[in-house]
C-alpha cells in the first residue's frame, strides 16, 4: 500500500496522453488549425447518421448508458405499450413470481378487438410470472391490469409505484396514468427515458429472458400459446443479435419500439417513438450503430507509475475495465489526462480522465498494481 504523499511520477505520463493515436478530435466548431487526414475524412463520410424516420430516436451504449446518437430524445411523447417495460419492472421488484392471481372481469379488455390481449378469461388462475410473459410478448393489456391490481391493490396505487420508480431512476420526462399504455392525458415518456428504464430492466435476468423470446407456452389452469409482437426477433427481418425489448402502437403515439441488439459482446439500445413504421425507423439506426461505431478499451497510460515518500516505486492500473463506444473516426482522438493524489486514499492513487474533443467520456480510478 502507498503510505504518504503519492503523486510523483517516476516516468512522466504527460498531462495529456493520446494512447498512441493522432491529433485531437475535430469538434463541432471545427478549427482550421487542427489537421484532418484523408482516411479520417473517409471515415467521417462513412459515419454519417441516417435520417430518423420517427418523431424521436436514440442509440445508447448499454454497457455505459451513454447516448451516442439522438434526435428529440427528451421530447415528451405518448409511449404506447412501451409503458409495459415499467409495469414489468415494478412487478418484478414488488411481487413474487409464484404469486397466484385469479382473473376478474375488471382485468379484461373493454374492447378486446381493439386492444392487445394475452387472452385471459374470468376465473383463470395464473402466476405473476405467467402474467409477465403475457404482458411482454403479446403485450396483453389484460395482463397489465391484473398485475396492477395484484401488486398495487388497485390500479391507482400501482400508478404511484410506477411513478415512484420513474423518479428513482431519474426519468424527468416520464409520467404514467395507466399500466398498459393506452392514450390518456398526462401519460407520457421520452426516447431517453425509455432507454434508461430498458437498460435497468435488462439487468434483471427474468425480464431479459422474456423479452428475448419469440414465443412461450403458459401452463396455468389452461394453456396459453404466446407470441412476441417484436418483429425484429424473427429471422425474416434479418437483424442479427436482437434480444428485446418492446413494441407499442396507438393512434396518438404512432409506432414505437425499444430494441436491444447484442453483437460480439457489445449491446446497444435503440429507441424510436412516433414512427409510421417502427421497423423501417429502427433498422437504419441499428445498422448505423454497428457499422459506424467501434468499442475502444480504456487503458492506463503506458509507463505510468508513482512513488511514496521513501522512494519506493510502484506501477498503477485502472480500478475497472471499460470500453467506450465511439464513431470510428474518433478513435484516433481519444485523449487521457492523469492526476495522482498527494495523500493515501482508499479510492485509489489517482484518476485518469478520458475525453474526445474536450468532451469527457469517463473518469476512472488508478490503483496500485499488486
């Protein structure tokens, strides 16, 4: 362990490292003093974002939660059945999967021909887990009402729970007035908020398993054959790596989709809301995410070390591993600056700040190498 007054660099790390890469990234105010090379211009042209065919669209790196592309991501819009992502979150955290629920008339759709349903009938006995499958695959409004009634004791109390969770997650442009997503005054969310709640929900293995499934048979007092409404899960759409999450549609909301896609160990969340065709809107964003971006591993600067007051040198390393999702042309401009602390600190011997073009990406602790 370091004893005291850590901070002397035995080998200068410089104040800014480029990790072996070239000059600083061009920023939006593109200064003519910064050189731009032909291969960078080629990559920039190749990385041009597609048109967003929806009222709002977003790409988030699921690993870090950082938004790498967005249009109107914080605009309050009707979320339709993507609402059910939060319904599932509250159910998973407040209930037990083995809870048994007897279906009542109040749980059923008033107009089953114009609402998506799981197919429940009065007197059915289903578990909470059964209802979650019915909620997230066929997007059953009947399942949503039954969940709300069981978990909250009433739909009104369940709405309080949903909004409390939204506040806990820091969702500033979300408010729920029902558990299913049918259009109502005061019921809204944003593309960014939907991405945040989806990233949170996907950390739950039960949720992740359900939304990645194309179909499921519920064995209850009678059997239910359920099929996912997420078109991207099916091979005819030829979108490899799709593993969730939720679709939605109402007249007011238009077509909505939250998609999770994982390729080569890298997961992105793509959201489109207010689209005319959710697949046509989402697929170009998914292609853009994987064709125009790369994941760059953050590393401790080579040769960086520290010494204590007795002159004993020690090498340092990052306290955690992390990869940053960057446009391919920006990978040449990842910079880092090192700050070593002058006193022993339980949080580490210092920090490394990583940035691109003056925009901070991450700040990671340095710890003594064992």
